C-alpha cells in the first residue's frame, strides 16, 4: 500500500504520514506545487503515474487563524481558490486519466456552513460559506462530487472541525495558549492577548481526525462526512484547562481583546453520527482532556 499526501508539511500531513508509516506502509510527501520544482503541476502527472499511489490525501490548505489579517483580501481569495480548487482539479484530472483505481480524499472545513442556522451541523446542513476559505473549500467539494458522479472516481470529502496538536503554528489559539502557559510558569508576570473568551467552538485532537481520514478511505463506497467531537466549549474553557495543567490561573495571564478577531463569531459544532455509523469510530477527545493531552505532548518535545 502506498499513500500520497498533499500538504504533507502541515499539521495534518505530518501526523497522517507518521500514522501511515507506523503501520508499515509507504508515504509520498508532496508539500507544494511550485512551478519549476520536480513536483510542479507540469511534472505531477508523470510523477504520480510512476509512483502509482493506492491512496491520495489532498490536505493542502491556505488558511489563517481568527486573529490573523490577510495581507490582501483579493490575494486571499486568489490563493484560496488556487490551492483548494485549482490544485485539487489537477489531481482529479491525473487520477481520471492515469489512476482510475486510486482512492482520493479531500479535506474540507466547517467554514463551508458559513453562519449556520442549526446547531449541531451535519452533512445535510445547508452550505452557505461567507469567506474565501469556506467558498473555495465548497468549490473543491463540488468539483470532487462532479468527478465522483460523472467519472466514477472514488472521491470522499471530510468536513473537518477545528482539531489541535502541538504542530499548530503559534498564531492559532491552542498553540498560543500552550506557549503562554509554559512562559507564565517561568515568569509570573507573563501575559498574552486573545479575542473573545466567550466565543465557542468544537475542538478535537488532530491525530483522531487523521485516523478518521484513513478509516473513510477503507469504506467500500466514497461519501462526504462531518468529522467533529460534537462538544461545544468556550475559549475561556480552553484557557482554563491549559493553565490548570501548569498549576496556574488563566485569568492572571490572559487579557481579552475582542478587537483582535478578524472573523465573525460562528457556532461550529459538528454531528459526526454518519461517520460513526459507517466506520465505527469518531473523534472523542475534547476539553478538558484535550488540553491535558496537548500539554503532555508539548512536554515530550520541550
């Protein structure tokens, strides 16, 4: 068994590659499709045709945290569609023409739901994205559905809710809190600024989400699945759980700055019942245990 992972340098790609290799299978890592590189779009077809992967995971993403501002709104849209749609279509075309038996998975996002009117969301919840990231991810899903229906390719889509690990960049809430708690344990006067502590989200543990990817590609038929814990928690709950692991009170080190947020508040809570019914598994690790696991992980590498 051989698997190709697009976006192998990101959080999910790193975790997924390690999981696959630990099972004794081969992994082909594809980080970027830069012009002129050995794996540019022009050379990608011959490369994949030569390697003949049994599975392809398209995890490539152009995204940012809720506190990061895009350098250019137009560039944000262009890059989002370039990665989430254009690059994805190149892969689908290669599979259609040269690898029709390869199973393919596309990593989508809860942002396809936009400002959902129902909580929790499932695969039948209307998809009305309101940002470049969500719109481009939905476009990628529609492209995958087209190739699945019209060309009978094995293409599954996972609608992933926020999932954390120590491989997150420092701009994301989970890593920001982890690093802050470490610093505060050394310097009692250390503090950080975050957005709205009352904002809520459905946070899970990234290794469980990548295992869901592998489980979905084992199914006889391709399909679309929400991947989430179904557990809603507040930002302050996350902060409290992380700082508790260091014996600290989060209120002493975390300052609320709602003006930092660049994305509107959304209640993203997922219903992964379909995933559980089809695969027998779904993510279950959530707060406060999620924070404890992340602290344990970061201590191992510190």
